[in-house]
C-alpha cells in the first residue's frame, strides 16, 4: 500500500495549484507562478520552502533543465485521491455522448464508445469487447453438416446469435442432434457460458455409468461448442496517434514502445482484465500500471455491465499530465451508456 503523506492546508493548496498549472501548460512551475495562482499571500521564499518540503516527500521534482518543479507519480496520486474536484459533464457534452450511441448497430456500439472516448479526451480511447463467458445462454441448436461436422448455433442475451463448427467423434442423425440440444437447453438455459463450461467438465468427470449415451453425446458436443480455446477477447483502440502530440510522449523510442504495446495487445489486455475486478473508475498513473510501456502514461478506466453483470472495460490512455477532472466523468458516463446500449440491442 502506497505511503500517503500528511500535508497541511497550505502545502495541499500549493501542490494542487502546481499540478493544475503543469497539467494546463506542460511547463515546470516556479515559485513566482505559484505565488500568483495559489491565492495564498505568501512570499516567494516561503513558497520555495514549501516546495522543498514537497520535493523531500517525493511529490514533486525539478527537471535538470529548469528551476521549476513538476509532479511525480506520487504527486499525481495524492492530487487525484485527495485534492481533485471532478467536474460534472455539461449538457452539450452529455448530448454528444448520447447522440453517438444512437442509431448504432450492435457490433458498432463498442467501436463508437472507443471513438467517442478518443474524440472527447483528444487522447486514445480503448474498449474491450464484451466477454462472451459472462453472457447467458438462451438457446442452442445442432445442425448436421458433412461427415462428422456439426454446425452449432447458440443464442445469448436474448437475440445475439453465434455460429461455430465442431468435429464430433461420430456421425449423428438430425433426431439425435435435436435430442442433444433439448437436453442441454433443459440444463443450462439462463446460465453464463463460463458456468456452462464448468458444469459440462464436471459432468464428464463424474461417474459415467449413471449417464446414458445420448446424454454423454450431448455433454461432449457442449464441451466442443464452449471450449475455452478461442482467441483471447480483444479490444478496440481509437485515437492512438493523438498521443504523438504530447511532448512527454514524442520521443521516438518511447513512441515505438507504446505503439508496439498497442499492436501486441497481451500486456494491455492483462492490465484491462485487472480493472474488471474493481468497481467504479480506476486510475493507473505511470509505473503504477506495472507495464513499462505506460511509464509516462495514465490509464483511466471503468467497467461496463449488461444486466448488472460486468462484461468489459473501457478507458482513456494519455500522458500523466491529463485533465483528470474532465476525463473521469467522460469515462464514467460512457461506461454507463455503453452498458445501456448493449442491453437495449441484446
């Protein structure tokens, strides 16, 4: 657990002013600028002493090329946790988000959420696709193809249809496939695909003497249909080129590492998966993500839900010098709108 320093009101006010000024200007902040902006009637000498104390606490530091100070990751964290005043979205901003989700086909809603996050933040917007493991099975059918190939058609979330071809150990008649589907529907309708997969494996591990051959065939086909060997769920990223406009990210080696991370995806997916386990908006600042490519970046995320079940994560990726008070409500509202849009279209 990170150490949280205790600061008096004067020190908090000066740190808040310094962080806000640096986020706005992107330049190290000197004592003269702090004296002007902080509304505290303090001498430059007193402000320099407070800044020295903040530096000793690891909340700010001085770049080699300037006498001014900039926030550290710890400084940003204290600011976000203690000093930040989140601004509610204005009516026109809410209208923009609502309009973006209107008249979108189901498969376009996730892409629109990523695009809206990018456009409103002027950074990169990321949205993981809804996890199919967490959606509920509503119906299943098996249709015979050639030889031992079977087409599996299953419906989730009322109207979302999925197709998959499986290869069975023997050839089945239309009647046998219908019986298998009826058996699985009677057992598993309304359960999540993850629960179905777990139950099927358990059935296969139990004493097969009490399971007749038709039931065993049905369970085997369900295991093939819902096997966990599909590609890891992906994400949609928009506006990554926006990040090239920030001076702190414009170094070619740093940009290359960041774009390599975007293309490889595995590390980012792991980071976003961690966000699935938490409620509300989550903020990772710099090295807090544990992901080297993001050492100069912050990630503001929120999970989104369908029918009160978390199915994915969305967020904004940008420099640590981002306007957190604006980004947080954008992410929060977009998550709620995406969940509502997916529920309406499911």
